[in-house]
């Protein structure tokens, strides 16, 4: 076969598109579906019921994550204020001196706020 004959043969093959008949495609798909494995159905894993602590925390803090964070910060503030850890006491003594403060007056006088003019 000469190169010219081969080129003619390939150009003739290119000019005619190769399409499979619908009967052939139906048989091929039928065979493919027959050989395809059945899908595996997996059962959902069993969920354990929540424990006592989880139920209690859901009952107490069931209104959302932000409120839980605020409640935790409040509890930490109350604990720090009640227990007075040593570093907090040391800083207080360094800033205020040795005397204890019974009451802190944050706004000593309202005269500045009440004056007109």
C-alpha cells in the first residue's frame, strides 16, 4: 500500500462518521447494566441517647452558643471576684496600698452632671 492510497483510505474513513446503531447501543447498555453491581445500602449508625450531663447542660444552656459563652464569662468573673487569686490581690495591694477598700465611689459627685449652662 502506497502512502497516497493510505491517505485516501483515511480521508474516506474521516468523511463518514462512525455511529453505532440504536440496537447495538441498547444491547451494550443492557449487558453493562447486567454486569454492574447492585448499590450497597448502608444503615444509619445508631445514635446513643445523650447522657445526664449533656441533658443538664442542654436544659441550662439550651438557648444558644453566644449565651453559653456569656454565662461562662459571668461564672469566671464571679469566681475571680470571690476567690481573689494571689496575683489579683498582689496587684490590688500594689495599686491601692495595704488598706482595704469597703466601697468604691465611681461617681463621687453628680454636681458636674446636674449643673446647667
